[in-house]
C-alpha cells in the first residue's frame, strides 16, 4: 500500500476499531496531555501496556490517575524524558531499551514556541531541537534494542499539515538567520520529523529490518471538542454554543489521536505510510492512509538532514543509506 492511498480503518460510532493489544507494549513520548494522552488512553483501553515518557513527573502522575479512572485495568507507567536535553534522552533511552518488548514507539511529543527564539539545554533552537533532534537522538539510542527484540516493532512519528506550507532550509536548520518566525520554524520542524520518518523507513527496508517507520498527523484537533479529563495542564474548554462552530473544520484531540493509534496498531499498516484524517483536506474524520507532499519523501533532502542530525546530537544509526 503506497503513502498516497486513502483507506479508512473500520470504525464503531466514528472511532476506529482497535485490536486486542493484550501483551503488547507502547511507549508514547509526551503522553501526559493532548494527543499523547488520548493515544495512551485508547491503547490502554484495548489492553495494551502503556509507558508515558515525558519531562514533568507531576503531569505524569495526573495522566496515570486519569488513565486509571477511565480504564480501571490500565497497565501504565511513567518514565522521565526531556527531549530538550540530550543527557535526559540518554538516561530515558537506556531505561526504555530495557523493556522486554516495545511494539510501537510513538514519537508524539512536541513544542510550539510562542515567545521568540528559544534554545534547549544543548543550545538547539527549541522546536527543531525538541520535535526533531530530540526524537532523532532517542530513536537512534533505542533502535538497537528494537531491532534485537523477537517481535517486530513500529516507530510512529507525529507529522503535521503544516509541512505543506514550508520547505527545509538546510543552511539555516536552527532558524538563526533573519527574522525569527514561530510558525515557520514549527512547520519546518514537523517537516524535518516527517522527512526523517520516511527516510528511516527507507533505510530500514534496505537493511531488511523487522522494524517499520510510519508518520501520522491529527488533522485540526483541539482540546475544546474532546471529552473532559483531569490532566495537567487543564485542557482548554469552550462554551456549548461555540462547539458547533469548532466542529465545522475541527475535531477533538481524542479523534486526533485516531490516526496515531491506527498507525501503531492496524494490522494492515506498513512502513513508509502517512496516516491522517480521511475528511476534507485531512482536517478531520476517520483515520486513513493519506498523501504527503513529495518533498517530504525526497532522499536528496533527507540525506543531508540526517547527516546534520547525527552531527548535532551524536546519535548514529547502523543502517545503509
């Protein structure tokens, strides 16, 4: 099945049918809130073991309490991971790599900076540093364990519609030149994530590896349309009269998590696919394999991006290119 196909998964009442996940383990970065939390709840509800990897222990505890309230039999734990700090990534990767199995690593966490150019603990621009470089380092450190485990695994990267509006500037990957523009930098960071995700799968296929790399995006999903959960920070809410307006072009973050969960669990999902909502302009709807812009899949762009990420993070991948 190619990345340009548009196949929706089976659903019940709008939500996708998730298979029985008993005995399977899922690591979700940034699983304390938003899309990551909802993916965690949906996976736990299907019997999966969930490991929430995030930086804030207080938020982690709140997410675990909510999971227990919504899914009384939930098997979930928290691992501290700060994707803006390479030393934290190394510690978390060692802990996560010691798990008996990881059926899917969902690289969900991300930031959208709104107060000018900021930097990580290692001096990287915050959005490219967290959304892309942090996950590049984490996956690179975890990949040997994923390749060595007896069960095949998946890596699901969180993409974005915003990748359609920008191109990567490999000479200014960290937005140091000219005027800093938050949304442009964010869009480029998500494009970098997607380019890496597709390139990783290409290299895994060359190596005939048992791990698949996929990309998923949530469409236009907002807290205001999602069911209430007692997590931190408190999700945004909207008066009942305003919700119909939101629903015209948006969906709740619970629905936004559907393509992520489908990419991680659907039996027919395959490496290199791009999952998103099947509705108009991929803004909302049931999860399906959808199309990404061709430049997100271009190895001529992916190779120098990969080399830059290896240089900046020190992470290396023993894969053919």
